[in-house]
C-alpha cells in the first residue's frame, strides 16, 4: 500500500510542486522498489536499469549510460536554447553494506545491504524532476541530470569526472541535495561556504619486538605504544589547531596480537582512523603532526611507527553566488521561515565535493524528520528509511533550480 499524499505541513508554492504531487504515488512506488533492491557502489546495475527505464518513459531527450562505470546522465532541452546555458542536477544511487532491521514491505531483499542513507529517495526525487521538466520544458537552456554511482566511499563523482562528465556536458553550475533527519519536512538548509568536511583515512603501523607477557622487559610492546599514540594524538586538535578552526581525529580500530594468546606480546600493531577538516591548511597541519607525533612516541619506547595518510574526499564547499541562488529558489517555494541560510556544517563527508572543485554549485539539505516519527531515524542506522512525504518537494526544488536559473 502506498503512502498518503504529502503531509499537510508541506506548504509549498509553485506549479512544479503541484504537478509533481499528481504522480507522487508512482514516485513512492519507484523509491520503495529501489529501497528493496540496494546495490553497492559501481554495482548499481538494477538501479541504473530502473532509472534508465523511468527516464525514457518520462520522455527525456537522451540518456547516456556507463559514465563512471554505472553512472547515467539524462539530457532535457528547454522550450528555447538561446541562452546557451546548461545546469547540472545530481543524485547518488548506491546503498550501504549494512543489515536492515526494519519490517515494512519494502525492506531490503538483500542480506547485508541497505539503503541506509536515503540515496533511493535522492534518485527518486531526480527522476520526479525529470518527468516534470520533460513534460513542461519551461526553461531556456539544457538541464543535465546526473545519476551518480558509488558515493559511499567509492568516489563515484570523481570517477564520472575522470570519465569526461563535464567535458561531455559543460554545465555552468551543478546542484545536489541530501535528506536530513534532524530537520523537519518542508525545511531547506544551506550555507555559502563549507557544508561537509574533508574525509581522510589514517593507518598507523607500529613495529616492536614480540615476547612473553611474563617477561615484558625482553620485548618492545607495540600494544603499549599504540595506547600512548591513541592518547597523544588527541592533543593535536586541542593544542595545534586554532580554536576558530575545526578538525576531528578519531582512531576507530586497532589490531594486535591474538585474543586466545593471553601471554604473548605481539611484534606489531595497527591503528586505523579518520581525520575530518574543512581547511586545506588545517588538513596539512594535522597530517604533519600525526607523522611527527606517532614517530616520536614510538621512538620513545624503542619501537617504530609509520603513518599512511590517504586523502579520500575533499571538503564540500559551496560557491557563494550559487548557494545564495539555491536559497532564494527554496525560499520562493517554502517561505523565508523554512530556509536556513547559515546551516551548521557537518563533519561528515560527501563526494559531491569533487564536482564542486570543478564547477560552481551548491549542496543543500532537505528536512525529512517528523518529530519522533517518520524519517527521524538518523542516517546509517539499521532502522533508517527515507520519508516519502518529501519526494514532491525535493523533485520540485530540483526542477525549480533549472527553471529559475534559465528563465524563458
């Protein structure tokens, strides 16, 4: 059974929202089908096929497949093309390697895989925008709809860019959005600068000398060294990073020895964690201090430590003009009181950042959390689900960005 019409609390102006609401049940069914068939990054074969089928039924002008492995791009031309403008809209398609603990009819049919971040909803919203834009074409230019694979740790945006995305589709700006359970439905959040942090992976390999736990003086204990490193690196942010800047260092996993060998000191230990920053200068500072501190702490115990620092996703930084424009579009739809223009940045990461390094654009958050109700469970939780009530608003916001950026 499909969900009811969008919640009455969604007071949205504009023809796009009203028209998209007419096919809201179909969007909901589409979203729930994607939810039941989750796929990991670069494995979105079923998802891409369903998206392609939906786009062709919508009547878009062209669907280009296989960009960045499983990515798709739809092209929709406006009633006129005299402006020469081209605007990009992006949605991510992949799921997470986690087990779903919901019990509704559309729960994941695949053990160990789940749409725990709402990418199924993002994809459905962009398909909804495609259907509306292809039917109305009330703009002067070209809309480029980007269905991206592999956001969850696979850098699918980077893969699409390296595969010629912006050479083939020379958009002037690009926009993306993500559902946010901490905000109420009908609310849009944005700011004209950092939205999400850079995400870096840190692996610290410690080498000591193994021995008998009853004779530790004959060994160099890497577990002890690891413990001191875990404590010491927490001083980097508090004592090296300016208080007005932001950084997070979290060492989240440790491997050393064998659990069944209570009296064996291992000869090595490995720590794995993440660093989150907004500024490249702070990022470089943290990387340098991690290397210096880990090596020095290990040396003090007669051990050695090697730091492998991998810069995975850059910070997601909105360009100010495009952020103001997106906020203005949102305000025209939901009213000034429902647009947060100075949204607090998140220390989470997002590979839309790669697109914003190449093109001006903006990344928004669309509220989806009813208080203690639908959509309020936070992202990456085994009981998370996308709130279908916001599908028409998200689709209409995508479409309105195109119409207002390229007016007839």
